[in-house]
């Protein structure tokens, strides 16, 4: 794992925002590292622990507690489908099925703790259910990377996916 010098400079600067306890910098550091690597590997978590003078378990427990952190690599584009009440009633479970079918991804299965996500065979898309995305009046909603989509039907889901196919025609595998 290689941390680019500029990213490490940013990290060092962020740590100075928490003079009383470096430990409090764990969340912003994990966000920065996930933004760079796409997920938090065991190696990355260990690096953060060393940087903040913590035990590795102190960082791993944060990574596994907060659903926004991923411990495995996502696809080139990561899809989040809201499954909270308004979206569930507005069709988000059907939307999940439609997106999985259209993007050729296996539907995530919930298996105990954490938020599972699945990655399509070509590595282009990954998908997960998430809790309320704060747009309950426009259900069902989803996000692709940092882009937000409301009132998503099967037809608009197909259009949304096509946009990302055009934006990054090369697949990972
Ligand atoms: S319930 Fe889906 S955005 Fe709030």
C-alpha cells in the first residue's frame, strides 16, 4: 500500500484539527483513505492505527461499525439504493431487483452484521442497500458514486446505468 505524499500531507494537516486527542481523527482519515483507495483494507486500517497511535482493533471496529466504510473493493461505480420506509413503500426493493438485473449483478444478501454489497463480474458496478438518503418525498431514490437520483423507475434506472457505461467504457476485468 502506498500513500501518495500529497494525501499524507492532507492527513497530517487533518490530525492537527484534533489537538486534544488524535483518536478523534479516525473518521476523517478513513473517509480520505476510502476516497483514495475505494475501500479500507486491513493494511490501510493498520496504517491509520499506527498514525494515530491506536491499536488496529480500534480502527477496525470503526470500519465495521459504520456502513459507509467498505472493507473490500467496490466496482468502478458504486450504487446505493435506499431501503428505508418511504423508499421501501415506493418500490426500492423492486428497484434493487431491476438495477441488479440491468447491471448484471447478483442481488446482495443480508448475512448478519454489516451492509453487504455485491460486485458485477465485469467489475463495472457494485450495489448495496442503504438507509435513508434524506429524500423520502421522491422515493424510490438511489445514488451512483456521488450522484443522486430520485423517483427512479426501471426505465430511468436503465438510462442511469447507460450514462456510466458511456462515461467509463473500459471494464476492470
Ligand atoms: S426513505 Fe429513502 S430517502 Fe428517506
